[in-house]
């Protein structure tokens, strides 16, 4: 007589042939082996996409941990309208871009001056005009960010990648996991909408 096998044992046996959507459903019910299989399938590709943005292995490793934590916590928000891999890619790209923005906002610069000067003895001139320019520029940047946030996710993703990667469309396509023609088309649509929004 064949012994009864637990749900967990059957699940583990079927994992390699199970579609992502079924694994997501199982993971939502608390099946950790199903989530582990999703990680196994998509970690390498996800890490590669993140690394292409950060260009730094340590940052990429931090980001991928953050991505999988977000995926686990927000798994119930995955509605199945897009593929799981697409949903995960969006989380990865957004998290990697956020890390880049944080690093650019707070660059690590040593407070050292030539000839043995210290910050206490350094004399600073009148930078009033520079400060005014800075605030005007910051306001323009903030307006652009607000406009980008209003774009639909597909367009927002490509424009944010392009900003981070200094305009290389091929790299945008590779990171977003879309064709070169799709990247060009989405970038064109995004720029058109942004021009209208910014007047």
C-alpha cells in the first residue's frame, strides 16, 4: 500500500515543472519551497540587471537582498496581469535606481584641503549667486522628478534607467529586458509626455 505523501513533499517534487504563477500562489499559502524555487529561477538574471545599474558588486548584493525581501513581503500585491519575472524586474530596477540616487545625493567626500589646511582655517568667499543657481536648478530637477513619477510604469522605468546610465539606449533595453526598438519607442513616448508636462 502506497504511503500518503505530504503536500510539502508533492510540492517539492513538482517545483521544477511548475509555472511561476502557480509557485506564487503556493508561496502565498506559506509554501517556502515554492518561494525558494522562484528565487532559484530568477536570482541570476535579477542580479545581472541590478549590477548593470549599480556597477558595484557590493551595492548589487545589497540591492538583490532588498529586492527579494520586498518581493516576499508584497507577494500578495502581485495580480498576475504581468509575468512574475516582469514584476520582479520592476522592483529590482526601482531599488537599484534608488540606491544610485541615494549615493549621488550623499557622495562620500573627505574634508581635506591642500597644504595642511583644515576646515576650520579655510576661508570661503561669497557664494550667494552660486546658491541662487543651485536652488533654481534644484527646483527644475524636482519638477522633472514629479513629472516622471506621473508616467505609467513602463515609461517611467526606461526614462529612469536612461537618466542613471547617461542615455545609452542599448543599455536601457538590456537592463529593462526589452528589445532595442521597444526601448526607443518607450523613451520617445516618455520624452513627449514630459515635454508637454514641463511646458
